């Protein structure tokens, strides 16, 4: 089970990180700055995972990792705002803009639904 989980994580994370790196390069980062940005967000996730694993209990893990989530999510929000939103604003076709807006609203609705269920 551990090996399969490791394989699944690698199959997910490697393309994800390569995609984030490509987005950063496309937005004007040079290779070194893009690599440093990726390393910084990955380090935040690694620190959060290690802190949770080393915590004495689930409550202690929640208390000690509360500062990590805003830091790592801020990195993702930054990438979205700097790279994806300007491309969306350059769309000239009304039909494509409506599809993008609909997908954005659907994503927000899904996140809201998960919050309400959880």
C-alpha cells in the first residue's frame, strides 16, 4: 500500500510541478527564479507534512501547522493571479469568456460545497 501510494503521488506531483514551472517560465520568470519559487512552495509543503507527522496528536498537528497553510496557498494564489488571470482577461470571444467564467464559478461552488460538507 505504501509503494502504491508513493507511485500515485509521484505520478501526480511530477507533472504538476513541471506544469507550474512552465507557467512560471511563460510569465517571465527566468529558469533560476522559477526553480527557486518551486522549491520554496515545495519546502512549505514538506515542512507542513513533517510537522504533522512529528506532532503528538491530531490537535497538536493542527495547532503547529496552522501557519503553513496560508503560506503555501499564497504561493498557488500568486501563480494563478500572475499567470492565469492575465491570459483570461485577454480573451476576445464572448462565448469563451462565458465558459471560463462558468468554470470559475463551478470551481468556487465545489470548494464551498466541500467546506459545507466537511
